[in-house]
C-alpha cells in the first residue's frame, strides 16, 4: 500500500474516548474480540484537541508496520492487529487515536505499558496509522470454511 | 529392613534346590517374604547347604525347561488380568525379562508393546491414551535413567489427575549386577517421583508383586486418579518360578467413587433452584462419557449457564447453555456457582493481574454462594504446588462430581415448581442468545487476517474443520492456546467425549506430540479420524514420536501450528522488557526457532511419513489437507507443516 497519512492527535488523558469497562476487559483478554464493543466507533478523523495541546505527529503507515512487529504488538494482537488469544483486535476502525495513545501509555489490564522512553509519540502515531490501514476482511458468509 | 542387608538366595541356589534335593518342596519355593517369617510346620526340612554349594554355578542349566515359566511370565498373567492393552516403552535391559515375557509368553497382544524413542514420550502417550476411553496403559522404563527421562511427563499426568501405570526395572541385589546394572540400580527408584505419584511399591516376591500390581491399579483408578509406580526387581523378573510355588492372580475389585453426602447434595439443589443466575463450572468433571450426558441434564433442568474449563470434554461446545466463550461475564453475573472438579477454584472467581506489581481482585459477586464438589478435597500432597490458592466456599462436598450428579439432578427435579420453571425458561432464552452472539463474534473474528501469510491460527483451524467436519473426528492435541477459548473450541462443534482431550496438566511442554500419538492409538480401534494441531516447539522436544506413529501404523493427521518460536515465552519476556523500560525490541531473543527454520515436512519424511510444507499461503492449505487426509484414511500418519502466526 502506498504511504497513507493519517492525522493523529495526541490528547491528554482528560480527553480520553468513551469510557471502557476496564475491569472486565483486563480479566478476560481472550474474550475481548468476541463481544461487541460499545462505544468502539470507527474513527479515522483527527481526534478532538484541547486548547494548548500540540498536534499529533502524522502517522506513517509503512514505518508503523515495521514497528508493530519490532516492538512486539504482533505477539499478542496478531500480525495484522486482528486479535489473538492474548490480546484483542485493535483495528482497523475500532477506536480513536486518543484511546490508542492512552492505552499504550497506561494500560489498565494485562497489556504491558509502552513509555515515552521506549516508544515515542511519533512511533505510536505510525503504528496507529498502520493499524487503521489494515484491509477489511471478507464477509463471513462468503467463507465456506466458516459455515456453521 | 533395608534391602541391601536382606538375605536372598540367588537364582543358582534356587535352581539347584529345586532340581536336585527337594523336587516339589513348597517351602524352598515360597516367596522370599514368607521365608523370612515362620515356616509352616508340616514341611520337609531344608536341605543341608554348604557355602560352597550355595555359591556353585549350575553351569549346565542355561534355559528354561518347557514346563517352566519365568517370574515375568506370571507378571504378564497379572497385567493381562488387569486388562492392559498397550505398554509404551523405550527398551531397557532392567526390564528385559518382562519385555521378553510380553512379546513371547504374552504373544505381544494385550498388552502389545509400542516402541517409543524417549521415556517422556512413553508416559505422555499413556496419559492421552487414557483420556480417550478411560483405560490406563502401562509404561516400562529403567528405574534410573528411564525414570529420569519420564519424570516430567509423570508430573504432567499427576497435575492432570490421570492414571498412568509406570513399571520400572531395577536390579536390587548388588551381588548379581552386571556392570551397566550398577548405573541402572537404585535403592529406592520411585523416590524421585514420589511427590507426584499416588502410590508405589518394590515387591520382593511374585505373590507380593501380584498383590501390589492389582493394588496399584486400584489406587491409580480411584478418584482422584493419578500415576502409580511398580518397581520390578530384575532378578524377580528373570528367575524361573520355582515349581510348586503357588501363585494366584488376585481379583481386581475397584472401589466405587464417592458420592456426595445426601444432606449436602439437597442443600446444593435448594441453592440452585432458588438462584437467579446459577453457573455450573466443570473442569476435570467428566470421568466417563456419561459425565457430559449428566451435566447436560442438570444444566437443562435448571436452564443454567455452564462453563467448561476444558481439562475434560464436559459439555458440548455449541450447546445453547454453554457460556464458555463469555466465561468471565457469566461468573460476574452469578449468584450461585457450583464448581465441579475444579483444578483452580480461586482462579475461577478471582483475577490476578500480572504486571510489575501483581495484584488480584475477586470477579465473582461478593455475596455469590460458592459450592465445590471435588475429590481434590480428599487427597493432597506437599511440595509441588499444583493445588492452587485456597478458595473459601460456602459448601465443600468432598466427593466425585460425576458420581454426585445423578442424586443432584434428582434433588433439583423434586424442587422445581411451575413458577420456577417459567423463570428458568426465560433465563435459558437469554443464555441461548448470549452464547449464539459469542459464537457469531468468533466466526467474524476469524475472518480478520484471512488472507494473511503467515497463516492466522483462526484460518488454520477453519481449514481443518472444513476438512474433518463430516468425519468421526477426535482432536487429539491442541493445548498451548487458552484451553477454554482456543480457535478449535471457538469454531468447531465438539459434542462427543473423545473429541476434546484437555491438556498437559502441568504445563510441561513436549506433551502435545506424544499425546497425539497415544490418543490416536486409542482412537484407532474405533476407526476415528485423529487430528492434532501441533506446535513446533513442542514437537522439537522428542520428534521420535513421528517414527512411533509411522512404525505402528497409527492414523493421525498432524497439522503444524508452526510459529517458529516458543511464542508464549516471547510474550512473557516482552512483558519484562516493557515493565523494566529499557529496551522493547529484543523480546524474541532466546525464544525463536529460526535461522535455520525447521523443515517439519522433511523431518516427518525422514521417518517414512507423508508430509507437505512449509505452507505459507493460506489458500494452499485446503488441498494439502485433503491429500494428507487421504493418507490418514488409509491408516497411516501424515503431516502438513503450516507456517502460522502466533496463536
């Protein structure tokens, strides 16, 4: 895929996206992918930004793909961010970048934290851009292997 | 009395006496233990023996006479009486006597020898073999080096509460040991596994052997079941049975598993019928295929949620009341939770957060009533910590859960009123909806990364399912992913007791590959299609099991889930990297299986097995599986190596 730029805003915790029932998520990561996600609205647009909050770096899809592998996101979330048994699906079109940033910096469940020291805001913006650029899957009913 | 100081007439002396001085005399031929005690009065006096005569070699006596039998022949009589159909063994000289008796005297049939390339494989094969249809298998091994190899697998079986009948060879008498037998000799062979076996013995005579062999079987098979060890002295195996020695094969009398006390069972029934949201959680519950039938009946009577934690095949995966895919939600909603043979009750109702600073919290409601029914309460050992954290419950019934279900069902049925039944039905309808939604979400989740290479594990599971769904199949191994919610459990329709065989028990890697072979052997006589989703790291522990499957013509479809890593460990190390905040891009170091990549197809081919791969394009998988299935249906193993994503 050609380089696609996605504008990502870094937003402070105060501007976090829809609240999540973290306690349950944390306890049961394997189930995350299976239950519908209230408030998990698709969001590719720039997130709201408070006064004085600097604009987020632009995400670079290709760099994000490399990082997704290099810093271990793939281990728990699958090579395509599709979700595995250890971490839920994280894209595309699941949540705004605000939540993405927030969760990496301060996870509330089993996910290990990624601090600024080891993963810059630019890195996160890149990863987010790559996750958002994942292709849509085929419709389930077109796949005979998944027939009930 | 210590074994090293006991006085024991040697083979030569026995033969001498038997054939020379005292033909047919019962006294001399009596078991050694009896010799140490008072001799019966009316017997002939013992012969006068000089030291020289005792030590003299009857060099002319080199073979058994036609009317004679060896000690290990009698051992085979006893093993046959116990119904053993297979012995798994890597050959070893300390049980050469028994080995010969099995193949010649016993005709290599019931038990039949299965040649294994590692003792850990032997035990894991016997472990999974038991789980297919509830019959234990024997494992023969050296009492020293063999048991050392076998010990991890015995620990797995112990943690899984599965009976494995371990038979060890050992030469007790230092005076007759050959050179190598000194390395293979030990005073107390079973000591090294005594913390994780239920019982062991080292019989001194054939009568002692017979009783202990039967006792070992009873002990192993009485819930809570567990491995047992019989140490068989080399000389006891090899020396001829003295003529006139009266040997009896004891009758096996299996104790009936304990049923819950009546008052307690009625109390549970009252709690369940009165509950708004009762949840039945089963782990090692289904001891027999009837266990699942009973749990269905109880769940349907109550229209209660069921969570199958997966150590056994407890409940059909697509039953509308099955809430396993949303287990935590069900536990959170519950007002009564009944745990049926739970290995980890605490972990069922609590969550441990694994971060730099660990923390835990209860996930069940504070006022939820907790009941446990388990034989785990009747037996516990120190040292190894597989008993888990202590969970306070409101009612603990120390009994076998499967045996307790019939009276519990009856008690529940007596208490159900028309009003309650209406409520139950409403509850059942909601649960049906929730389980359908969870199953549908799983199907949709499997579509993501559908075309990806390496192949997603969801795609792999879907492709295998598409091939086997019309057959009488059995998933003989797939255990490294979360047991309750791994991809086959999410996508396939499990409704027979032999379709899901749980997992390693102790989490010891290296179980999967041999377990698949042992289970496939047990499935063979039923003509079932055995399928294993086989991880690469596990296979590399002892790949000789592929040869065992080929040699013994054990039909088995091996589908490699080859993620080229010990992936679980990568995630653990990544957690450490992140938590310590000093480098997050080296988490894979030390846990990957790359450079060079392992060619599992070549590995299998080298042992005479049809194999294809490495497959990296998911669209190549279906046709490869079809070709492999054709081989398996002809009665042989086949392997398809698929390069996959993590899990």
